[in-house]
C-alpha cells in the first residue's frame, strides 16, 4: 500500500510541474514578439529551479542533475552578437511543441535549451565528428579557453591542440569570446 501512495504522490507532483510548464508556455506565447534570449533563459531557469522545492527526492535529483549547473550563471555575461541559434526556431520547435508526458524528458529538454542559449557554438568543427561545431568553455580561473564537441569527448585548446581536462568547465562569457575573436557557427 505504501508503494502505491508513493507512486500516486510522485504522479501528482509530476503533473503539477508539467502544468506549470504548460502555463509558462502560454506566457511565452503571449509575449512571443517581445521575448529575448535573456527572458527565455530566466523564465526556463526559474521553472527548473522550482524543482528544488519538491519534497520528492527523485524530482530534487532532476534539479541537481539538470539545473544546478546553471545556477551560477549570470545571463548578462552571455549576450552574444551574432548568435548561432535562431530564437524563433527554439520557440517554435522546442518551447511551443513540447508536450511531454514525462517530467524527466521535459526537464532534459529545458536543460538542452538553456545549454543552447549560454554555451557559445563556434564555427570550428570537431576533428572527429566533422559536422559537429565545437562549444566554447573556460576553466574556473577563466584564463584558458577550451573547445569541446557536443557529440564526443574531444576537446582542444585555442591553438587546435587536443587537451585532456579533468577540471570543471563553465561556458565562456561573451567578453571572452570577443577577446579571443571566436566566430559563431551559423549553420542554422
């Protein structure tokens, strides 16, 4: 009986978060013409951060695994020009068409959108997967720049030398991108 109560409670919590995302979709749709990538990032992260308040351990783990990484990010440090993504496409394909029945899947999709908005995609192709453009990161000291493939574990420095790194990496800021004259991928 306890198992059924826990399962029922889990399903109710999932439905609450799914409904709150549906409401967020409606709000974004109403403001579609005026929404910026900063607004989108802040709204999605706010929704993701709401998971931390859950009393359910599995939902809290979803937060830790998918949104804790973004908590330290000040979105104003990540205002890139030009951008490598099409905001309208993200809204249409990733926000408005998202109708997930599983909270875990929705959380992962929201995480992927946040990733797309803040982790700069360069025009440098991965040496292993030639159609994959590399993302730009820095270490916590913000002194080194690393380019990493989205598909594989390949990583290189700005000179094109392969690097093995066991440090925590964070997205390079727009200022670091500008200083290092890194060009965005415009493959959209």
